[in-house]
C-alpha cells in the first residue's frame, strides 16, 4: 500500500474551504478546489509499505510520540508549488511553524527512518493542498495574486497513518492507525 503519516484536519476545514472558494477560483480559470476529505498535513510520506508492517509502524509512532503534547497550528498563508515553471498546487500553511509542531514532525521522521520505499530525506514544510491547477495551470509569465485568507486553527492532537488509494478520480485516504498526543501542556 502507498502510505503516509499526517496530522488530520478538523471537521471545520470543509466549512472553512467553502468560505474561501470564491477567492480561490477568482485566481485562475484553471484552478480546481480539492475535496475537504483530502485535507491533511503530511508529516512523512512513506511510499510503498507492506500491510504486515503497519503494527510495527504504529508501535514506532506510539513510542516516538509518547512525550509530545497536543498543540495548535494556524494556517494563515497561501502559497504555490510549481512544476516545470508552471503553478501546479495551491496550498495553505502557517506563517511560522511552532516548535511543538516541529518536534512532532521530527519525532515522526526519526522514528520512521528507513520505513517504506521513500528513502528521500524531505524537510517538513507544513501545508494543506487546497486546490490544483488543471493542465499546466497559469502561464509562467502571468503573475499570480495570492489572496489573503481567513486563518484556520488546526488542533494538533493526533497523528494518523494513512493508506493512499489511487484510482481514476481523487485519491482516497484510509486511516490505518491513530496515535493520540498527550493533553495540552499547562503553562
């Protein structure tokens, strides 16, 4: 199975995305807003993972995240990822990443080093894909005017191992296991 570890988004993400839809679609004719069920913040993409390895992966995650406390992350900045000089993905992320969230990402990356088929060390860049540019998207010479968005507060209280099922449409993400973080730290 194709697998990744991520922070799930709250149910309010779908409502938030609907409120942003008109701003986003005004950016480009070739922009397709993703379904809210696709939203997540990837901590580590694992690639191919044998199904019988899921219990060991979950145990690694439980062990590495035992000392991590729940926190929050504010998504308040819009950005674009480019492919071959053309915009391909519109994303929302934090203007700055809190140390607690960075610690969760680091614990996941360290504990799952060497797991799955993805051997590339990838830096953690917290973001949620909110739309994709169709075809080649906007021409590279056309400047994109990124809208200001209403911030979304994301509780970081659990980490999920997902299976990514690819098909003819939008990928479907099936939870394979959840690790709850310790309650919010006092002070």
